[in-house]
C-alpha cells in the first residue's frame, strides 16, 4: 500500500474531471452534474482519499459538527430512556451525513453562559435543542450568534408561535393525552387524576390540556391534580399526594411512563390493585412501559424518529437546496397512538 495520501489532483485524474470539480463534490458545493458527482465519489472511494478537514473548513466555512443541547442535568439525561432514543435518532442521521455530534448539558447555574460562549465561538455549524423550559435563555443565545437551530418540542417562549422560520419537531401531545383520558373514561373510570410533568415545558402543558379536553373541563380539579418532574421518584411522590387528597380516585393519567411506574409503586405500597382498584396510563411507550407490572397502557410517540427528523431539518437548513426544491423546511408534528395494556 502506498505511504502517500491521495491528493485532489490524483482523484481528478482517476475520475477524468478537473480538480475544481473534485473540490466542489468533496465540499458539497452544488452545481455539479449527478453523473460527474457519482464518478468523483467512486474515485474517492477507490483511492481512499480523505479530505483535509482544516482546509475543507476554510473553503466551506463549515466545521462538520452540530451541537446538541439538552436543558437538563446529567443525572436526568442518563436515567431517562427518552433522551437515549432521541440521541440515537439524531446521531444516526448526522453520522449518515458525515457530521459530528457534540453533546452539551445544562448541569448547574451558569452553564447557559458557558454553552452560549461555545456556540458563538464558531465550533459548530448549527444546533439542536430540546427539553427546554419556558424561561430558557439558550434559544436567544443561539439566535444572537446566527446559528441555524432546530428545537425538540414546541417552543413555548412568548411570541414563539408568530416567529417565521422557526423549526421544531414534536409529537401531538394534546391529542395523545386526550386519547389516554378518553380510554380511561371508556373503561368506566370517573375519578381520573392526572400527574403532570413540569408545567414550564410545552409537552407537559399540552398533555394536561388533552386530559382536560377528554374530561370536558377548562381547569383541573385541584384534588385530582399533582405535579411531577418526569421522573419515577416524582411520580411516586405525586401519587402519594393524590391518595391523600382523593382517596376515592379510580384512575390516573401520568404525563410520562417513568412517572406512571412511580405511581404503580405507591399504589402497590398502599395495597391498591391495578387496574381493579385504580387504572394507570402513561405516555411515551419506552422501555419502562414494557417492564412495568402490570404492563402500562400508554401513548406511543416515536422518539427515535423525532430525533432523526430534527437532524434532518437542520441538515436541510445547512445544505444549499437543489434548484428543484422550492418548499423550505417546516415544523413537523408526529402522530400519537394509544397502546392498551394490562394497567387499564
């Protein structure tokens, strides 16, 4: 095997095209005919040509990396399978387009500033943000440094719904929660409690709204409402509070599967049988739903697909669109589907 690295000139000679054509193909620049582009790619593969990343970034003004910002601490991110699935979808899509993923977490006060400085430093071409809270400064920091951004979940800051060009991927949280609560009603349950996620996040707000839609209410019954934090421990504590305020409840809808599994623990500790005494439904349909005893009725959202769609939207924004493509990228809402199991 040759000790020398193939050059652009060697690839051009092998493909029978100019050096400039090879450069445009390697750097992803539009304007090269499909036939020539494919010929160059075959020569690149045959010769084992590897672009010089420093030289390439000077030409393209691109780093080949995308920042992924999760506005949660490490302990929460690595304990919740939702984030693992989201990151898997993102990572696979970025890898398929030869783009690196740089993960950043909000661990403590002041991390927003640290992340903002990094984003402004030109280290990444764009950013994916999710699990945002309504008062989060990170979206404004990304905008201030001009970075293309795609959000996971419907943005909830004031005026977000009127911003043009805002890109996000979400599931139909309101409809999914409505399906779950309607299912509990159809099972003959009448004292249906709800455990919400943090209400400074739009997913939790929308799921509470869907629960209320099904019950025909504009506001929750305080005795049937408990706030959680999307963790199993939070669901366990919330269920205990509900049993104090409404010992006659006969069902509970939890805003995610982890909180639902926590609720099951508390019900078991109080000697209540699921679903005979209390029916339980969750949201997500990730591993905790299948592991639960009894198995959880829940609302399925394709979290891995949502991650892939986030990355796909960002890559479309970063890559010049073909002339034939006139429609700009737009927000994506994926459907939610009720999955009925033994807990109801």
